[in-house]
């Protein structure tokens, strides 16, 4: 179980290595939403997503001998890049299992950051069996993408920053909307807010049809998405929340929100025009919820996490073609 | 004449109103350039460019009665938006003269920020005469876009931040490349660096064929571009450096660098892929110089200012179509 102490400790290990991202806003977005929107742009984090935080936290928590043998990760791309860069900077070998249909940019970047990338087929290969064999063969330590206390603690450092930055801007009461896949970022931020800004409430945001976390919140137990692919928000199509992340979300988070693919693309176009940020679809869902689901949000100002920006140019062009003014 | 004391005083007035933008980097950009590149993203400043700094500095330096009568500015767009937002927040009326061929996004934004926008024809209208008539009629105070000590002092706050941030990252010796139109940002940063980080040297970067500042540095007197339009870098096509900015640049700056339109577009595409930033062509020229003119840069790491991101979607698409991987 992750705790605020683990998050504070991760923040110490991350200091000078991860970026403290700023807090942005635009009067034009506020007008659309009918309330103030504060945007925490984790697309500006190293490797283009918040995942570097959890990767650095997990790798620096390993003993030096274990780390030197190397780490193993599986990921559709953002965790992969986070692990690859953290491993490179810490001098550890990294083997990464990535699905064949992951965005080309994410596969290329992970390779370019020095990781040994192995591709698998989401539908036919048994990723866990492949991983277990690789780990045994090379003595690698598996770093899970979200259901891992040190990863959750690393992602939670985003929540410490939000608590401090929102308070500086006079926002101490309201919802904090977070793009949610397996729940590592959401649970980490929820823990941090609970301890440091208890009137700010974390809420998961997912794509329509892939709202396993919201469904799990509603039923009170871990639910699974029917499909595992077929949505533009590739970064957050995790089948179900984790056995560590879900209890935290269940206890601490407000209700989940689901947004459409079009809303994610529209939010990307508005982030382009109004914030000068490049967001990927999965990284834009929380902004989409703030802009296009105002009735589901409580209180005045809202904080949204823009969790990643690793998008191929073709997808970005689609967002501009369809929604940029 | 602007001084470091004026810049420090502007920094005090800007605190809590302008954003302290972060310092970004990417190992992929470093590899292309063959050296470390630190990017100061002023596209993330309010209104999408550094111009808000100078606008806020100038407007807060006015007496309350003068300010209440209103301000006048002329600008192709970024100064316009900076003045419009600063005036709105300070409760002052703003009248802005903009060329008809300014990017639509910039004209629309300036209007949406509450300014009274009047369009003029660059080739046939006498902008200064139009402005003088308006100022007299309404009792407005002209805020020049660059050749104005309080504006230079405001832009110079960027240099204070660069000095502190670069030093924190271990960079105390090297070139600081700055997109340069009339020289307000360049001269302000040069003054700040000269006082706070004297081994960092400011250098202006301009578009090929619009390198009036570089030509002026070479001849030692103010030179003028032959053309006033016809380049994609609309934000920095100023005909010549100012009578206040040029002596500062002449004394303190290293040699100017000129880049092609293609290089600016290529730098925009790389900022998209590697930094998750939206840059406009004129805001990308310093990054272009760092990436594509490495032999003209001295020492190891280089700092570049990414000065603005107010670009129409069509131009951004062109950059992606031609240069994104």
C-alpha cells in the first residue's frame, strides 16, 4: 500500500531529475467550460508523460545490484519510455515488451532511449508468460506499469505539486480530473491530495466504452472492459484497475467521467490553440471532461491533468482538421 | 535606457501575474544539434508569447489616471494580445492597430480579450499617423512594441529566469539564442544576462532576408530590411532595430544568426515531436539556429528562447506535413 510518506520520499528522489511542470490556464478555455480550468501539463515531463515520475521512483527504490541486473516492463508506450530513460540515466539495462499496434512514435522513442524492445501481439501472445521467461533468463526485475507501490508513489508527486500550485492560485476546493488507465496516476494523486489538500478531490476520466474504473466504482469491485483496443486513447485502454490502485480509488476518489473520442480530439485542438501544448488523445480526456461535461463537475474552478503528449503527427492532424478554428 | 534595476523592478511587478516558464530539453534534440539544448518556452506565457511580460511591465508603470484613460498599441499580433490581456486585467481600455494581413488567430484573440482592434494596410496606410490621431482623440498613451524602456525591462525578466534556471542546470557559459524582431526581448535578456550571468551571451536570430539586426551589428549602425512582408515568421519581420534596443544589442550581444523558412518549420515539427510545444515560425527561429547552424554557436550547451506559439492551424499543418517523422 502506498502512503503519503512514500510519496514524499519519492519526491525527494525525483528532485532535480523529474520536472516540476507549471500550472497553465486560458481565459478562452474558462469561457467554454463556464469555470476556471487549471491545467497541469505532464506532457512537458521528461519522455512526454507523467510516467517518468513512477519509473524513476521505482528504479531508484531498487538495490544497486538488483538494478544493475536490469529491469523489465510491458507498456503500450508511455511507461516504456519512462522506464527506458530512467534506466539509461541510472545505467541499468531495460527490456520492454510492447504491443505491435502501439504508436510508432512510442516504439521508436523507446528504442532510441536505449531499451531492448520486444514486440508482441495483444490478441494472440501471452504477454505475462513472455515477460516471465525474459525476466528469468536475464535476472530482470519486473516494474509493473501501475499496480506497484513505488510507481504509484512516483505518480503521486504530481499530486503534491498540484496541491501546492492550486493553493498558490487560490484554489483549495474542487475537483481534480485525471486521465485514468490502470489507476497509478489517479491513486497516487488521490493519496497526495487526501494528505495535503483534502478539499481537492481526485476523479478518474476514461474513454467511453473503456470506463472500467468508473464501472468498478459503481459496483464496488474490479470490473473489466469488454474490449482491449479500438479507441484512439491508446495510453489509457487498460482492461481493469489494479488490486492496489482500485481500493485507493474506491476510498478516495469522486465519481468517474467518460468522454468520447471526438471530445478528446476536440480538447487536443483547443490545447493546441489556447495552451500551446501538444496532447495525445489519452492525455486530453480530463481536459475534455472539464470542457464538455461541466454539469458533472462540482464547485467552481477545476484542475485537470494533461498526462501525456506522445502522439503521431497523423492523429494530431486529424484533431486540427476536425476541430481547430 | 533600461537598466538591470528596471528589470528587477519589473520582475517584482510581474510576480504572480506573469508565468515563470520552465526550462525544457530533449535528448533527441541534443543528438541533432550535437550539444545540449535548453529551451525556455515563452509560448507557455499568458497570451502565448513573451509579449505579456513587457505589456504588464509598461502598463503597471503608468500612473493610475493615465492608465485609466487607456492605451494604444500597434502590432502584428503578439504585442497586441499582451497589451489586450494586461489592459483587461488592469481595467484599462486598449485600442490596437493591427495590419490586415496579421494571422487571423492573433486578430481574433486580441478582439476576444476585449481590445478595440482597428485594421490597417501595411503597404498603403500610415500607421503612425493613424495611431497619433486615435491617441489624441481618446487621450490614449502609446505603448511601443519594443523601443520603450519599460517594455524592454519586462522582456528582460525572461533573462533573469534564464540566468537562474541555466545555472541550476549547471550551464553558466555559452550562447543564449533569441528570436529577434525589433530587439525588445533580445536587448532585455542581454541586459539581464550581463548583470546576472555575464558568461552567458545573448545572440539575436532572424529570418533570412529580414536580418536587419545582424546587418546592423555588422555595419555598426541601424540598417533596414528591404522588404516588410513575405516571410512565414510574421512575428519578427520588424524593418529595423530600435534606437533604444540597438545600442544595447551592439554593446552586449554576440553575432546574429539568420535561418531559412524551412528551418523554422522543421524546428516547429521537432518541438511538436520532442518537446510537446506548439511554436509559431517566428518563435522557432532560435531553436532552428541551434539545431541547424551548430558551427555558428560557441561553447557546449546552448539556451534557446521559444518566444511564441500563436500559429494558425494551417501553418502548423504545413510544418507537420513537411517535417514530422
